C-alpha cells in the first residue's frame, strides 16, 4: 500500500516539476528526484524483477550508449556524455521501476488512481498557465505566450491519454470530471500552439476513427470532427484563428522555413556538417529533429545504437494487444512521441520528465505481458 502511494506521489511530483514557478526556482530537480524513492525501495526488496528478461533491451541500449559516449569523449575530448544520455538513463529508471511495481504491487485501483492523479496534476498545470500567460493573450500573435510550449504540450497530451484510458470509472460525476479535464487540456494545447503535439492529437483521433471496434464511437467521432470542420470553414473568424493563428502560428505560409520555426534552415546546416563527421559525429549539439540530431551528435555508429534501441522498443509496443487498455495507452504514447521526435530534439527519451508517462506505461505493458495478462486485463471500453 505504501509503495503504491509513494509511486502516485512521484507521478504528481513529476507533473508539478513543470510548473513555471518551480522551473524558474530550479526546484524541479528535487521533484524529479522522487523517482529515486520507489526505484531504491523496489531495488532493495524486489531486486529480482529488475533482472527479468523483458527489461534486458533497456539495459543493453543504455549501457551500449554509455560506453560509446565515454569512448568518443575520451578520444576526441568533445562532450558526448550529454543530456541525451541522461534522458536515456532516466527513462530506464522509470521503466524498470514501473515494471517492478506492476509485477509486485498491482491492484485494481492502481491505474484508476494514476488517472485521477494525472487529472488533478494536468488541471493545476492548465489553470496556472492560463492565469500566468493567457488571460490577455491574442491567439493570432506570432509570439508564443509560453516558451516551453512543446514540452508542456506533450506532457498535457500524455495526461489526457492516461486520464481517458486508465480509468474504469462508473461514477457519472467522476466521468464528467475526466471529460472536462480532457477538454481543458485540448483547449490549452491550442492556446500553447504546440504544433508538434497537435500532430499526435490528430493521429489519436484518426486512430479512434479507423481502429475503433464500435461503430457508435467511430461514427460519433466522424460526426463531431465533420461538424467542427464545417463550422470552422463557414466562419471566417474561427477559420483564421484555427488555421492561421494556431496551426500556422501566425507565420507566413509561403515561407516554409518560417512556417517550420526555422527548422528547415537548421536541418539543412546540420546535413552539411554530417558528411564531414560521418562516423562519430561532433558531440553535443541541439537541433529540433531527433533523427538528424542523433546522427549529427553521435555519427552513424552512435545513431545506430539509438535507432536500434528505439526500433526494439517500437517493435515490442507494436506487438502488444491493443484491445487491452494498458497496452493501448503504451501504443498511443509511443506513436505520439515518435511523431513528436520529428520536430523535437530529445523524444522519446526526454527532455527530463516530458516522456515519463511513456516509459511508465511501457513498464506496465512489459509487466503485464510477462504475467500473460492474468488478473490485469482491461478491455478497451471506449473503443468497443
């Protein structure tokens, strides 16, 4: 019971670490460090689960990258032991901690409790952001109200998936609160203008339409989307706000570089540097496109390690039975992160706790697959 409470508090602390006031005061590290408590507890009392076969690919991927970066840094003197290696290590810790917790302390209320904690945490983040940045914000302004919009947007979107699918709530009031919190999150995503995250939202909606086993859910989604688009296209103000203000972020659509927030230019420059440093890269360098960033920083040799690690993770996620809510959450989070990685530097490993829900969900899925799903199956009620 105690370890489950500590785990829930750790999730809440991870979400609260993203409050602007916490980030500005540099206290976020203390809240993120709460992961060390369940990690240490399970490592001491349930160490055997840390050594189980489903987790080996995480250890192998992280250790291979550690040795590679250490070797490159020793030979070249450049900085290879950078934030990406830290993010991989943090993701490993979260993944194996979540795996061990699920294997040893799963209960029927665990996932529901995580859903509630995610709802409370995301609402606090949304309300705080609105009060601080968006009361007088003009959505048509090309300047972003909140600079860390992409990290915050992805965290909130991850919360919405967990809120929707980890709960089997029957109570009408609780369900209403969950739907309300998801609606608030979607509104905040639009206000943040986190376009890299909105792509994941569109993917999730498309998945609901194409993959839903329920004709009611499928056609209801199609109806709502069609009605919304019709309304938008029939009203110039909303069309301008949605497309020019949010999706195009007030930028010149005839200039692809400006529309991409200068990503085209920086990627072109990176592609010019890569051939001159093809094998081991140039060391630490930030660029908003994870695949290009990995090759630029670590060269082909290092990028192969990273891509192999991601590829194995992705293959395990794709092999999961998505009729199970636990696995469906993992799948949607993984796909959203992979889409996000095309426009951001560090997913699916970071930065920081941005991706913690993915690795938590992956740990849960690996643990349930290890158990054969006995006693923990959650049918995908929203898709039935």
